[in-house]
């Protein structure tokens, strides 16, 4: 699969939630677009990912 333009191999049956955690992201602090569609945060745990997918992850950063 492609994640933010880079190649990545996913485990069969992986969910978006599991993948985000594997990558070190806090799921409550990211937005995800899978194959051109925004995935609602409440659907991360039930959204399967596969090697042919294209995922864009945007991290929210606070500061002042």
C-alpha cells in the first residue's frame, strides 16, 4: 500500500486503527483518507486495509 506517498506492506486482515497504532499515531489526533474518501474516526476499527490501498494520514498538531 502507499501511505502518504511511501510504500508500506500491511498484514492481512489489518484494520485502519491497528495500522495507525503500528505506525505510532494516536488515532484521536489524526484524519485519514483511504482511496480518496475520508474515513470517520469512529470507523477506524472496522475499516480493513489492504496492499492495493492508498492512505493519506494528516496529524493534528497544537501549539501557540
